[in-house]
């Protein structure tokens, strides 16, 4: 009996030893896997830092948000651009390394452009027929803003035409519901953003909360009913905020992530402490004349070219916010986990 018990104990001891021997390699494998993952993560970060430094990335830099209105053969106001002027505006952006993004992409921080390039936001107010008119085949008419954007894109492979169109009840000159649907769906299907510009283009400053909600909410509802799009950004008529700027951001029928003004400076990056989603500045597209000698697109693009350390330059990785270490105090805390200072 004693022999059987001893034999049983010996068998259990042997089994325990064998089990222990089998588990040891698994522990080593797990440790090696963690070490390999940590090493890969470290190497990946080192490569990102090297790439960011190589292109002098500055994703806390300023972004030009350009404001356009009509594109017409004979400009009648300083807000108008001729087709030739507009094409020249775009060609300059191409030459200087600017890549279009939408207003919605900017405010969301989804600035997915190649390394070393600079974002630019092209915005169009008032939904004029000169911006978008489709012929009987559903093709944009020659010399409209959309047609010129497409032309410049075709002439410059890799430069994707993107823009934001801020719509009023004028709806590109269309009054028939089916034609309004066609225009808005064409924009939607071709990657353009449709934004809110209020129903009647009224100055919102000094108006009651009810009036502000009506002006913004009714056109938001109309856009949604025509295209199944809920605008996420708004361009404030005349650049004027309502008595409480939050009224333009949220209402019963709308929820905007960004509100755009009318001038006069480049906009802070969405990752910067200076960024105010309820009051994003835009720049009027115009040559250096009068007030525009300092405050319009030609002047500001010249300034950004001469001061590249102030301009937003991408590291090519939408997952990170890369910038020189000395700019660290300007980063918004909510983007700490994205930060890649070099």
C-alpha cells in the first residue's frame, strides 16, 4: 500500500515538473512578443519624427481659408472674380504647395494631405449660378467655379479639387425642387461640402435668438430634405456673429462644428490654443489694392511664403500633430495624445 502511494506521488511530481518545463517557453515567447512590439513602436515613432523634421512639419501653423463669391466674365464688385483670375488663384496655390481640404475637414482636424504640403480651404458664399450650373447632360458649365476647379485638378495630377459651398435659398439660381436636388446631389457625389449660409443672408447681429434660429434652421432643414445632408459648418453673412455666438453653432434644427467669418487673417490650426470654432477667420480673394494691400489673399499668401514657420505644413500622417518642440505651449490639451514634437 505504501509503495503504491509513493509511486503515485512520484508520478504527480514528475507531471508537475513536465508541466513547468512546458510553460516556461510560453512565458519567454510572451515576453519576447512584448519586447518586439515595444521596439517596433519606438522605431515607428523615431521614423515619424525623422520624417516630420525632414519636411519641417508645423501642424500648429496657420491655414488660409479663402472666400469667394461670384465667378463672372466682368467683375462688378471686389467680391467678384473673373474665370481667368480664379484660375490664376488656383494655379498659384498649386505652385506653392497648397492642397484643398473642406471646411468640415479642417474643423474636425482631419487634414489628410501629403507630407510637406499646406492645407487651404476654398469657400464659396451665396450659392450663385456662376459657381455651379449643370448643362442638360449634368456636366458643369464652362467657366463656372466648379468647372475651373475640375480643370485645374485635371491639369495637375494628385491635386484633388475640394471646396465648401455655403448655400442660401437662392440655391444656385434654381427654384424647381428637382433642379435644386440635382445641384446639391452633384456636389455631394463629387466630394464637395455643402454648408449653411442662412436662408435670407441677413445680418445676424442684433437679432433675437428666435430670428437667428429661424434663419439658420430653415435652410438647414431644406438642405437636409433635398440632399440628406446636415451641414456641419456655417459661413456667417457679412462675417457677423449673433449676440451670443453659440446661437450660430447649435439650434433645434442644426449642430455646427465650425462657424466662419469674413476676413481678414489666416486661421489658426484646429490643434492650436488660438482656434475658436465659433469664429474662424477667412480671407477675401483679391490682389493687393486698397485695404487688400494687407488683408486679402495675395498679400497673405505672400506673407505666409516669406514666413514659412508660421504656415501649416503637414507631416503626411493624419494620426499625429507634428511641430517643432518650441511650439509645444501652443498645443491644445485635447490633442496631447496626437502630439509629435520634434
